[in-house]
C-alpha cells in the first residue's frame, strides 16, 4: 500500500525526518510518500500557522497525481484532519489522534510532552475533539522551539525526559506521547530513561493507517461528506 | 467603536445581509465594517471549505488598514476563531460561541437549527470546544443549502420552524439558535411561531463584542499568544 | 433602558459600590437602579445566608413599582437566579454566569478568586449548573471577609494578586474572575499586575444585560415558567 | 434516634402523608418528627416557591427546641440542603439525593417521574449537583399538580405508570424514582405494574438518615461550614 | 434480616475483622454471615487477583444453603458486583459504591486512602462505573500491603492520617474513604486526627444493605438479568 | 509475530470462526494461536458468565508454553483485559476497545449492534472504562443469542442490518461496531447494506495488536503492574 505522510511545515529537513520515522515502522510492502506544503510556516507553533498548514496540506495532497491508500497528517495538535477526511475516501490519520488512541491501548493515562507551551491550548482542543481528555493526565512543554529540537538533540532529550518524569511522578501518567512530529527519533531514549512506554505520533499514525487499510476500512462519508462540486475562488492556492 | 464583521464565504450578497443584521443590533456609536474573503467557497458547507474560509478571513482581516476594536467571525460552526485571536489583541467573537453563550443566559437548553445536515458535525465540534454541549438539546438541519435560504425565504422559514418545533417538543430545547449567518433576518418570525426565544448569531456576536469593548476586555494573550515573528512562505495569500 | 442591580447583602455601602461599578460600564442611555434587600446578612458568606438572600432579593425586586428591562443579581456564587427568572419576563443575569461566559469569550480557562474559602463550594455549584466547570482552572480564596475588602483595599488587592498569580502560573488560568461583588473596583489593578484579563462580575452582568435587551431577548418561559397564581402564606416577607 | 422530616409546602395533609411514609420505613427505635413550614406555597412547583420553601424549612427547623439526630428535606428537586447542612451538625438528607443514590445501588440507570413538567428543570439541577445525571435515563412528568395527586390517587397512579413504562421501554431506565414527596404511597403499585424497582424519596431518605446515624457519621463541616455568628436582619422570619 | 458479608481474600483473620466491623454497625435484629472464598489470593492487590476473587466470591456465596436478604462484597475496588447482582435477587452492595454514595450524602468531595498504589487504577475504574468520579478529590495510597495493615496498626494509622491530611489540605477533600476492607477499625482514629468524617466501606455497605431491605428494594433484574439456565463447564469451581 | 487470540466461551466452533477471522486480516508473517477456555459458559451473555470467562482466559493463556507477542481478548464487552495486562508484558488488546478506537479513527460517532439486550449494560461499562462513551451514538441489540448467530446467518444479518440502519438514521451513528465475536463474518454484508463502515472487533484487535508490536510498544507496567509473587490457593484452576 502507499501512504502519504504530510508534514505541516515548509521545512524539508523535517519532512525527511518524518519520512524516515514512517519508513522505519512501516511494513516492507508499504510505500511512504512524504510531502511538504508549498506555503506556510517553517515551523507550526500556534493556531494561525496551524490553520494555514491545514489548508496548505489539503492543497498539496489534493494535487498529488498518483493514487494512495491512506493519508497521515504529521503535525501534532494541528488542524486539518476533518478537511482531509472530506476530500478523500481513504483513511486519514492525524498523529495526535493516532498517538492518543495507541496510548489508551497500552496504559491508563497518558501525558503529552510537546515543544512550546504556546501550543498546549491547541493540543488540548484536538484531544477534546477526539474525546480522550478524560484519559489525559497532563500536557507539558519542554519549551524548546520545533526547529531547535534537531539542532541540539541532547538538550531536547534531556528536557523532554524531565517533563516526562514529572508527568509520571506528579501527574500520574503511565504512557508518554511525544507531542511534536519533530521529536520522532527520541522515543526510545525517553522510554529508556523514564521507564514507561513512549508513543511517537508518526509511528503510531503509520501503523494505524496500515491497520485500517488491512481491514479495508475507509473514512465514513456519513461523518465526513465529500465536498459538493462548486466553484472555489482561488483554489488550489499552491 | 469599530467592529469588523467577517463573512466566511465569497458571496457579497451574504456579506451585505450580515452587515445589515449587525447594523440593526449595534449601538449608534458603533461602526460596522463588513468584509468578504478574497478566496474560498461561495457558501461554506463543510470542513474543507471552512478551513479555507478560516485562512481567507485571517488573510482579509489582517490586511485591513484602519484600526478596529473587535472582530466578529460571521460563520456558524466555522473554523478560525483561535487564529484570529492570536493575530489580534482586540476581542474576537465567533457567532457560534456568541449564540451559545447568549442562549445559556436566557434559557436552560438550546437547540441549533442549521442549513444542511452535512454541517452538523463541525457545529458539534465548535460547541464541544466552547464547552457547552452539556446544554445543547439538539442539532437539527432544515436541509436547505445556504444560498437558497434567501432565494426562498418563506420556504426557509417554514422548514426552520418545523425543525425548531421538534427541538422544543421532542428534544427539550427552550431556546433556538439559528445556525447559519444567512438566516439572519428570520429570528423574529421563528420566535413568533415557535414561542421560545430565538438567537441570531450575528446579532449575538455584535452585542457581545460591544459588551467586551465596553468592559475594556481584550483577548487573553496567555490563551492565544501572538504569533512569533517568522517568515511565512506565500503569506498573505490574497 | 433601566436595569435593576440587586445587591444580595443588607449593607448599603456595598450596594452603592455595586451601583457605581454598574454605572461605570453602562451605556449613557442605561439607567441603573440599585436595590438592597430588606432582610438577611450584612455579608453573604455561605449557603444559609445565600438562600436567605435569594428570597430577600426576590422579595425586594418584586415590590419595585417602576418597570425595568433587566435584572442583575449582584452576588457572586449566590442562589436565586432561577427564581427571579420565573418571576419576571425580562432577562435576569447572575454575575457568576455573566463573568464565566464573558471569560470564555476572551480566554481558554478562567480562575475565580473570591473572598473566603468557605464560599468555594457554592461557587462551584453555580458554575456546574451553568455548565462551565470544564473551562474552570481553579477556584481560589484570598481569605478576606467580604466587608474587609473595602476596609483595606491595598491588602485586599495584594492578596487577590497573589492568588491570581498562582491561578495563572500553577493552575493554567488565562483569565481571572473576581469572585465577589465587593471586589468591583479592583479589576484594573489586578490585571495590571498579573498580566491576564480580569473580569468583574457586575460589569460583565450589566454589559450582558444590555446586550440581551439590545437583541430584544427575554427569559425563556419554557425554561423558567411564570409561577402559577396561588396563595402564598406570608409572602411578601419584606 | 429522632429524625426531623420537613415538608416543603404549607399543606398539613401533605406533612401527615409524609410522616406516615417515614414512620412506615423507620426502625422501631426511630422517632419521626414531621414539621410544616410557617410560610410559603401550599404546593411547591417551581424555583421561586422552592427558594421560599428552602428558607421556610431552615426557619422552621432551626426553631425546634428538642434535639434531633438527622434532618430529612422532604421536597423532591427542591432547594435548601446546603443551607440546612451548614446550620446543623447532624446529617441532612434531601429526598432527591436519597432516591438517586439508592437507585444507583440496585440498578444501572434510573428515571424520575414527577408531578409537573415545569419542575423538571430544577430536578435536573439537583441531580447535576449530586453528580448523578450520568446515570439518569430520563426525567418525565405525569402532568398532575402536587395537590391533585392525593385527590385522585387512581388517576395519579395510572399516569405515573404510563410515564414509568415509557421510561423503561423507550429511555432504558431500570429503576423508577417517584419525583414528588406527595407520591409517597404509590411506590408498590407502580412497581407491581411496571416490573422494575420503584424508589420513594421519603422512604429512601429516612433509611439513609438512619444508616448515617448508625455509622456515627455527621455532616462534613469542611464541606458545609457552620455560619459565622453575625447579626441577620429580620431572621428568623417565621 | 440476614446479610452475607463476603471477604475477597482467603485470609480467615481478615474475614473475622470484617465480620466484627459489620456486627458493630448492624442493627440488633440483623444477623451477619461472613464468608471466605475457597480459592484465590491471601490479599487482593491487583486486577488479576481481583477477577479471581470475583469468581471465588460468586462461587462461595452461590453455595450457601441458608437464605439471606442481602450480600455485601467486602473488597474495596474489587470486581464482582455485577455478577453477584445477576445471580441473586436480593440487594448486592459493594463496599466501594457504599462508601462513595455515603460520602456524597455528608460532604462535597471525597478522597480514598487505600493500601498500595498498584490498586489505584482499579479503584478508579470502580468509581467511574459508579459514576462518582466527579466528586472524587483524590485517590491516595499509604503504601502498606493489605496484610501488614493489621500487623502494625499504629504505623498504618500514621501513614493513613498523613495521606488523608494531604487529601484534605492539598486536594480539597472533605470526607475520607478508607479504601481497604482491612482498614475497618481505623475510621475513628483517622477522623479524630484529620477532622473530617471518615467512611469505612464495610460499615457503609452493611448500613446501606439494611436500608435497602427495610425499603423492600431488590436488585433491578432489568439492569442485572438472572443468568439464563445453561450448562457451565467446571462450575462451581470451589 | 505470534498473536494469541482467546475466545471467551467454551465452544470450539466459535474459537475456529474467530481464528479464521483473525487469520484473514493478519499479515502473512503473523501466526495466530486461537485458544478456548477450559471452563465456563458455551456462550457468554452476562456478567456472571463474563467474570468466569475472564478467569478462564487468564488461566488458559497463562498455561501456554510457547512465547507470544500479543494477546487478543476476543469477547465483546467482556471482563478480563486488566488482569491479562497485569499477567503479561506484551500488549493485550480487548476487541471492545479495539473496535471503539478503530471506529473513532474513521468516523465521528459509532453504534454497537450486539446479540442480546441483556449484555448492553456490560458493553456500556467497558466503553465507559475506555473513555469513549462520548462518541457512542447507541447500543443496540439484534436479540439473537450468540450461538444462533451462526446457525442462521441470514436471519442474523437481517436483524443486524435493521438495527444498524436505525442506529444511523435515528441515533446519528456513522460507523457500526459488530458487538459480538460471533458476528465476525458479517461485516462486509452489513456495510454493503447500510452504507457506513462496519468494524469487526476481532479484525480490529488483531490489526491493532500488530500495530503495537510493530512499534515495539508493550503494556505499561505502571498502569498494569505485574502481580506480586504470592501463593494463590487453587490456582491455576484449569
């Protein structure tokens, strides 16, 4: 099967890191197509940028020429899943929901450790729409900007481990979600140090996309009806 | 004070109807500036179109040259409030939240009567983020497309009254929200026939925006932090 | 329009302070009629006193001879709104609900800072009935009795600022509600020191009452039916 | 032990019916003292009357001269429990909460069948404060005024059975609560016809009051602090 | 009446302690029959052991030859209530639900102090099924194994008091539940030191069972239908 | 990888049907080991039988000699997941949670169509523990006993389709869960007739188990701690 993994920011290096993470977890017979939006922010760290990303991802994916079997929206806490689910019949998996559902299968209460505190509100919103805030023990931020996560991976890991420990010890979490697509490579390290399972959203989303395709499940069009054919001024934007 | 009222679709006639509704409820000293997005759908009836509208409205309002005291997002159940709230310091009032909060002041349980069933999911999402689903008795659709609401106002009123009655009799609602900016002129008529208060989102949002400005209240930047200065590829889009 | 603002305690000085706060935020064309109950406690700091106040306010307002367009119940966390809403057709706005709904328009999560810890339970009850506990980050008390708030305003402000800061830093609040009608004059000062918007209940309620009247909205009699005509032993009590 | 059972309306015949119901379920060693408020409505069918009753009951019970071990507030869906709990150290049991907690012990989801639809809102409020709306399948009204329940007991029973059946068949209830102190004698009859357990609030409250006294449990003063000594204008009212 | 009180572990000394606690609170006319399961763990401290206990208790109680009027499941946070409720027509009261419902009658928010942290998850699950997590302030563990509670009662009391104090001071609890049948004798001591009511589950369950029997209430068979007659391989197991 | 799929009833034919369903969806490199409990009911249709099944499955799986990578608990709405999760380090996936989480990825609101109404309560309990009742539109029963599902597959399909249609049309569901392991083969047929995605629990659980193993995720031992070594009277039972 072919899974499109869409980065939400315009930074090609992040797209490549996400692609590698996706490939690592995917089955041998799964082809990963990683795409970068044509417009928007180099790192998405707020709702304004996230809405822009939602449109940029819809724009980019809808212009793909080859067919695909599933779409992964690879931005943690970002907008856009409902729009993609309307545009396509294939399953669309958002890494936020993928990580949260996965965590619920292996633990009781999860915590999210993300990049910047300024994004906690929108992460909370996504979890609320998913309906899994009741199993969320805490939302924590390492206070490291997205693009610095890879610049100094050691510092990033140290800060994430600190917050993850507090989430486990003080907040009662028993699973940690890495709340940023750019943290893709750090799961094992954090897990080794904190001692509870750590879920990476990109890996979770690719695995769940495969699971859905293997079950021949598609997006419910009753839930996400295909847009009616109508002229759209200025669309596509890219 | 000056309030910007942003239509979410590209249809100027709808913008004009919204403007008239806003002017009707506003104080004499309030100036209404109604704007139409430069791109997007002629009527917003789904998440894909709504995300596009969110960005188009942010694009349009951020290019306004004159200062303003508040922004009203005049699309019922549409995306975008959080982005606008980040971009500006002045209060941003979404007509969905305005109508829901207003209904809670005068009744116990409200119902929404909107245009098309296909938009119920996203209206539900907005109400869930607002935190007022617990007081929502029902979401109902008249199954009339947005642009036909004004084409045949009698038929629209008849259908809305039918659904509103069911919401009151069967679902236990005691206040009705008109779930579409294009229904602006119908509130009195529905109220007269159904016998419970009917809240129009545009009127509610303009009134609440005035209330916030009168209290010198602004958007909490702790909740909606101003975007960090960073280059945005392709922005503004319009 | 004419808005009746009802103090819940029998202390005329508090009524006057509330009146001034109401006048300050009201439009030029709004007349504020402040009333004091004829019986009850000099300060309402518990459910027993609050139930007494609820009846005293209903008693007082129902004996008013001039017509009015709205009623503001100016006691934070106090009982009575549902009774007033049954007695009158005009909108009745409780300052607790007014403050909570207003906070939700400009932020994500609010905290209440009130006078005494002993009143937190009843404040929680009111917020639960309103349906907005899900957006409440914390209920905190400055531990200053109501009537001492004005006696030593500096100490009051200092203590309120301390608790407000903890609500923001530790509890994640991004808007503060002053949880006592007697704190009316302190909003600006607390806002300046804590750096998030501060909502005063009296100002919020007067503004929302104006907003409702401007929209021609009245209490839903389906939600709050007018009492049936029947003899009431001993009523009115005042 | 001595249990005070307080009727909420001023009709002595209802007090006597409640007393008989209380005596029927109480242990041999329990003395029932039934009291009638000195002011208020002959039947309580709304919030205005209910607030008045709350104060009248507090007034009446606080003037009792003999000591007592528990208080039962015998009005379904009525205000006042929190005030009584502040005034006295002994347990105070409201028949609404007694019935709801009792139902949860023997079934999964309960329904309330009360007198008039106009009281459903306040019953809902009480259940929400108790925290058991999640186990409430339905609130239904027989549409028979309180004082007619005893005038024509057959008609009352017939109507209550009809609504109880709908609650079981359509709403999924498996226990029925009789939502009015005046329905005290009808439980067995309804149970025989509908086939699920029927809980009478007065019986439930007396039994739970006995249970609390037997466990030496008293009201938590941390939850319901004793009113501070302060002059109360016009109190007691009776 | 005769009440069967079923210990969940195989330790006879615990059964005897539970029996004494039950006898202490029961009416003179109530006979307590305490039973010990024939298989399972000497102390139940986890879900695996708890499921085993659920079956062992059903096995043991269903082999009783004398009739009984109610069953008390005397394991805090343990599985099994729903199975017992299906097997018998008489009321079945689980000490977890008994303690939680009792606490809600006398306070606003309760906390549980149990033996080991490893059992907090299953206690949370039971409270969630009961529907009273909304009134739970905290779940805390003294970190003392069940069988050591009686070995060194002083140390147990000290640790429980410490956690109970934190629950009251830091978490806002106003009633404490002793979250382990083996803590039966410590309620008075903890109450004296912490200053809020302390509920013992066994006492609460026996009292509520008496209350239900006194009201002639039985298990709702609509909620817990009697098992259909069918061959069961290997049953009974004991 | 090797996945153990545990039937909850003692009927070998059901085990074989479940095994075939599991094999159908599993990857080529996944080995399915289907097991049948040694004691219990031929069909599990209630809590008593379900608790027995929980223990029988734990008993059976813990006596397996070959290693395995995941366990699937193949009973819809049945007890036991938490016990299995304590006993083993590998992921344990219950088909109820698997189906519910899967449904949430492809739709907004799911409905369950199960065998008998008498099992709806326990299905509701499981969904509540999972935390996904907020996204559940309805629980419906075809009123066909488990063992008759395969005896007359046409009748079963007809009845399931009828209930599924009502769930979509009346209750607002947009995804259907087949609420019984014995319905394994009917998903495609129901989907074709009802027009929304239909999730089979066994297929979902096997796919999710594969997804977890592919991500190297194991059960959080912080959430489900390994039982402490202690003598267990009579264990194993089989």
